[in-house]
C-alpha cells in the first residue's frame, strides 16, 4: 500500500510538472509565433537583434564573424547597436554563450527553432526550480513556488522576448544548483549505505557544465557567482572532497570553453566579450585579487577593487529607490509573503538545517549585491524615464533575486494559510490564492504597462507594414540613418545610428553619399526644421533632405547631393 501511495504521488507530481511546463512553453512561445512571419523575424531591442543574428549566422556558417557589405575606412559607424565592426567584419558586442548554444541547436535542425529555444530552456529551469525547492523546503512549497515562478511576470516576459540572455542564464544556474544537490544527496547516501559514488560524479559533471554555460551566457555575473561558489566549496568541502570539487571545476571549464575559444578569436582575450570596460575590469580585479596575498598596501588594493567592481558608481539611495519601484510597487505581494516565510523558518527551529540556512544566506548575499550593483546604474530602456515598466533592464538583471524570493513567498503563503484557517480549508484557500496571483501576473505581463506583451506585439505587427514600405522605397545597397529603427531594418539594409546634430557625422554622411544611396528615417521634421536643415545646416556638407514617405509621426528622407557649382559661377549667381 505504501508503495502504491508513493507511485500515485509520483504520477501526480509528474502530471503537475507536465501541465505547468506545457502551459508555460505554449504561452511564452505564442508571443513569437504571433509576431513573426516568414522573412520577418524582428526583435524589439538591439541585444535581441544581435543575439538572433549571430545565432542564425552560427547555424548557417559555423562562424560568429560576418563580412560587412559596407567597405569604408570608417566602417565602424555603419552598424546596428550591439554590433562591432573590426576589419570590415561584423562581430557581437555581448556575450557569446547564447549565440553559440542556440546556433549549434539550430544547426542540428532549423533556424526556425531559434525563437523557441529560450522557452524550452526556461521549462528545464522550472523543473530544476521544483527539484531545488522540494529538496530544501517541502512538497507543498515546491508546488506553490513552481506555479508562482511559471507565471511570474519577469520570468514569463523575458522568456517570451526570447533572445535576451537573462532567462537562459537563470535556467543554467538553476540546473547547476539542482544537479549539485542531487550529487550531494548521492554522496551522503553512498557514505551511509555503501552504494556507488559514480552517479554523484555524473551529477557533478552536469552541474559543472551548466554552471560553466551560465558564465558563458552572462560573464558579468562572475562578480557575485565567484564569491558564492567559494562559499559553497568551503561549506561542502569535506562532504564532496577536493578531488570531486576539482572534477566539478573541470567540467565548469569545459562548459565555458566554446565561449573562451570564440572570445580569443573575436577580441584577442578569453574573458569579457566585446565590452572593453568589462574586459578591463576583469583584468584589474584578477590582478589586484592575486596581489592581496603579499599583504602590502592592502587598503589601496581594496580601494582599487571597490572602484573597479562599482565602475558605474555606488549609489545606495538610488538602489533603494529602484528596489521600491521594481519590487515593492511592481510586485506588492512578493516581499510580504517572502518575509513571512523567512521569519517562520528562523523561529521554527525544527526546520533548521545546514542546506536551508546556506540557501537563505547566499540568496541575501546575491540579492544585496544585485540591488546595489545594478540599482546604482541608470537605464533608459523606456523613453519616458518617469515610467517604471517591466521592460526596463532592472527587472531582467534582478531575475535571480526574484526567483530566489519565490520559495520563501510560497512558504509564507502556506504558513499564513495554516495559521489563519482550519486545516481542511488550507489547501482550497492556498489554491485560490495561487490562482489569483497567477492571473494577476498574466494580466500584468500582458497589459500592466505600455511595455506589456500585448502592446509590444501590436507594435511589432504594425512594424511589418513599416518595414515593407521602407524596403520597397530604398535600394538593396542603401544605408539608412536612424535613431531607434536599426533593429527593424537590419540586415536587409545597412544601418547607421545617428542624427544631424554633429558636424563630424554630417560630413561622414556626405562621404557615404558619394558611394551609396543614403536615407534617414526617424520622427518627422516640422516644416521649419526641414527648411533650416536644407538651407543652413546641411548644404556645407554637400547634400539636403528630400521627404520620400510619411508614416504616422515618422518620415523617410533621402539625402540628395547638391550639384557642385561651376568654378566660374559664384553662389550669388
């Protein structure tokens, strides 16, 4: 009978995970399926555009280097955002882990699967999340927490917008943690029951690979991943053993190796990607950290480390303000429930165990760093800086914090229901509460702000008409100057991000015009502004603007060369 109960429970859990994972995959994949069409696979951010372009390039050519069709001495300017031009080749600026993995999988099948790979890995992350929470907490908390995670707005939103790095990074991290816990359990079992250690080595190898790929996906997160990894090594050094830790580290290096190889090819160093500032910061941190062992001028060295880590500033007050906007106000249920769960754990001594205490400590450590580090930055993803929307970068950078809080929120909800209601009412009340939070989450993700998925999807569908019209009015070899639509027109047209407010750039446009058709697409100029540009601002550089097409508040202009006057004719004539 006991075995039958266990089997029924396993079947029920499997059905739950299949339903949750299936709903999540279908729901997040539907976004890409609805907004993309053959010949028109476009993204709403430069980072997504670059990740898709280089994933597709790797799938089709096995390379992350594309030859730039614009061969000019200053060709570095003719490129979309999130791209670099080196020796007239286009290269990624961001981390190469995602393009390498997605490109490899697409190479095995078809580039058509690229928009759906993040939903696939996000589902694997949810399964790992369930396993972690069940292992550290209990089954009810795991079921509640996984349901909340599957519908949590940030996880859902950036899975649907599937060419960002952040969800893949989080999924790899969750898989690494889950496999590490499985290895630890197997080692403990082997120590007491004399069973084979071999499965533990397999789990450690998979954990190391996933951790290595997480680093390859977002190398910048090493700033907090390295301290956490060191704490874990210290905490479990005896249980796992130095040679098994070395085994794990070896597989982590293997996971990073493809990215290391391509970083050397692309940028002549193995770390940092195409961000010069970050590459220099990693080098400085490494050198300074190693020099700490000689105990000379320690204060100066720690000052250098601090200033290097917080290269973009350290502003605790701004960080707390951003925390208020993007956690307390945006998800008002999360922190109250999480605090209840944490307090119940602290005051309930029978729940105390090393693994759970360590999880709480590491989550707080990582959260404080993420909030202070990214909260000190100023992001302007939304043109209106006064709007705090789900699409702003704070939410995706704080994804590990959100996911780490959900088990405590689930525990808090379960304990609160047990405290307030009779035992037979607890499950129905919790079920209704979880359904209510999940429905609120879906509504917020879709229409909670001007960056909700419903509105971004509508804009993307409208952009198809815009894209078609601009392409029909411009030559195949033309260059389009634009401020925001580079992600829309590339790679069908070469693009250049700019305006007419800089004389160096204005002269550069004139030089391009001698060899290629050049257009400008952005917000429509007023009649006075256009007259000023054509009569005073642009003629010294040999061209003027001719309006080709109006589209709502936008317009397409062609840069028309001004014929040079004969030498014997004065401008007054």
